[in-house]
C-alpha cells in the first residue's frame, strides 16, 4: 500500500498546533476556517485516523465530503477508505487484530493520489493559521 506522507505531515502539524496528541485513541479536533468546510480529525483506534471535511445541510445535519480513513503504523499513514456524499469505497481488508491482510492496489493508489492533492489544498487554504480550533 502507498503511504500518504504528505497528509500525515499536514495533519500532524495541525494536531501539534491544536495541542492534540494524535497518538491517543479518541483524540480529535475540528478546525473552522471560513469560507472552507470545517476539517475534523479523529484517532479512531491504535491503527486508524479519520480526516474529514464536513458541511451542514439544509436540515442541520453534518455531511462528510470527504471522510478518508488511514491505517497508521510506524512506517506511515495508508489511506484505504473514503466516503463522501455520493459513495463509499473500501480498498483494504483487515485481520482480527486490525492489520491489513489484503488490498486493491489500483483503488488504493487512486486514493493515495487524491490524498496528496487534498493535503496540499489543506496546506494552501490557511488551516495552519486558523484560530477557531475546537477540541472535545
């Protein structure tokens, strides 16, 4: 699987700025940076991090667009799952301990490319300088 070093760098820098230890399960923060959609990051468990943009629909529901889940370990962050307003795609299967046992190379490579572009956009859109950071 391809490791998304760029997204890892961007999110870890944002977490440090927010004072959040992303190595802890359950750690999360949200950055509000108008006019862009809010950016939410959450450590789901020891080996997974979710990075998502959210917007509020006309009924007040939060909709992810997109939400990418990364398998993480000491060698990097590996994007394997994406959900947005139109679809859900999963490009890896995991064993009972939560480690990848197989993956779909073409789909995972496409998701890796998307994450590189997305990380660059987050960096350019001023999220590093945003002052409305919420930690719950």
